[in-house]
C-alpha cells in the first residue's frame, strides 16, 4: 500500500485514487481494479484475473489512452472520457459499460460473449465496436460515427442521433431514437440474414440499407421512421420490407441494383 500517493492494495484488489497515481503503468489485480483519481491510470495497461473482478474507471480521464483494458469481469467507464482513446476487451459473458460523457469515445471496444452499453452522451462516438452478442447506444449521439461489426450480434439505437453517421454490420438492428440512424450505412456484408427494425420518429432519415449478394434482408417500418431511408438490393440479394403508405406508415426508397445503374421499384415497369 502507498496511501500517500493514492495507491492501495487489499485482498488482491488495486485502487488508484491520486492524480496520475498509477499512470503509464502496467497494472494487474486478481480482484477488482479501480481508477478513481483524475488521470489516475492514464496511458496504462490494465488487467484483472478472469472471473476475479471488474475494472472501474471512475475519474475524469482516469483510463484515457490505455493501451489495453482487459477485464476478467466487467469494465465500467463511469466518468467523462474515462476510457476514451483506449482498447477495451471483456471476456466470457461480461460487459462493457460506457456511462460517462464521451466515456469510450475514439476507442476499440470488444466483447467476446457479453454486451456493450453506450449510455452516456457521445459515450462511444467514433469508436470501433466489435461484439458477438449485443450493443446498446442509449445516450445522445452515443454511437455517432462509430463502426459496429458483428455477423451474429445485434445493435439497438435508442438515443437521439444515437447511431448517426455510423457504419453498421450486424445481424439484427433495432432503432428507436429520433434521427438515430441519420446518414448511417447498414450493410449485410458476410451476413446471411439481416433484420432492420426502424421504429422511431424520423429514425432512418438519410440512412441506407445495403443488402449484398447472397444476403436476405428485411426492413420493418413504423410511422415515419423509414421516410428518406434508402434500401438498396444488390445482385442476388433477397429483399423484403414492411410498410403501409396508405395508412401513414412510410416506406423506404427501394432500388434493385443488378449492376451500376439503380432501377427504382416504382419505375421498374415503366410507370
């Protein structure tokens, strides 16, 4: 224990509370690892024993620019930019929580079998999110300009502008927030069946769904959620969408792209 410098160890756990108290260090704990001071574990390498304990980054910039945050349980980034510009990896079915403003922005976030929660304002903006289960973009601009990849997982965009300008490659996408998919690109690359559920107010405005050859893609619409959403069906792709324009459920703009030239569905029969 080095309490004067804001560093303490107890029962296999490690706590860094002082300013830069554990910065630029290689940190390992068999139990929980807590970085609560300002810049306390900045530019470090952090890890805990598998099943041993969480890594908690509670101070402003506490784990900023960490070369590796590899937790044996959950990673909790609770304060502003606490895990920004870092590489975060959780094993087994444990979770990443990005709860502070810009908490995990400009980062690489990876979960083996657990979930990734981007709850804070701009929490995971401009990040690479790699998952095999599920991610939530709940905060305002939470996953704006992020790149989300998982051929078997799912993504939910709840926050206003939650997934704006994002590049999304997941099996199941559900979007509820106002303009939460604005100008996003949803691509079925390497996915056999992709489901896109667009349910919020103007949610899909400016977005495009790219159904690639060999994929089957379904787009489900409610209210005006699919207004100004472009749905491109490429080559041998199978494409379906559910809407009801006569009863106020806006349809996406659909194009069948056999080659370089789009054929809008409305004009396919010369109408």
